[in-house]
């Protein structure tokens, strides 16, 4: 029974420490936010335009590469199928003779 009582007292002590930790956390957070240098509206606009431009350029590059690989895959697979078909057809005609 003595062990249970010790756990209860430890929990009470921890709750007091946790509330102090929370308070110090928010005080530290507030102090750090005061140090932040926020961008001006012009800087924000320039950064936004830069990000959108880079995203659009990347989108175009990925789209072009997708089309290129799709066409290479389509025509490449078709040529491989044709060559395999001709080889098997030649083998079938040779075996039937």
C-alpha cells in the first residue's frame, strides 16, 4: 500500500512541474516570435511568384518527360513484340517443314 501512495504523490509533483514547463515553453515561444523578422509584402509577393514559377516549370518538365517515356515505352514494346512474333513465326514455319 505504501507504493501506491508514493505514486500518487509523485504524480502530484509531476503535475506541478508540467504546468511550469508549459508556462516556460509558452514564454520562450513568445520571446522567439518577437525575434522573428517578418517579410515585407513586396518580399512575400516576390517569393510567392518565384515558388509558383518553379512549380510550373517543374510541372512542364515532368509532363514532357512523361510523354517522352510513354511514347518510347509504347513504340519500344511494340517493336519487341513484333520481333518476338517474327522469331516465333520463323521457328513455327521451320518446325513444320
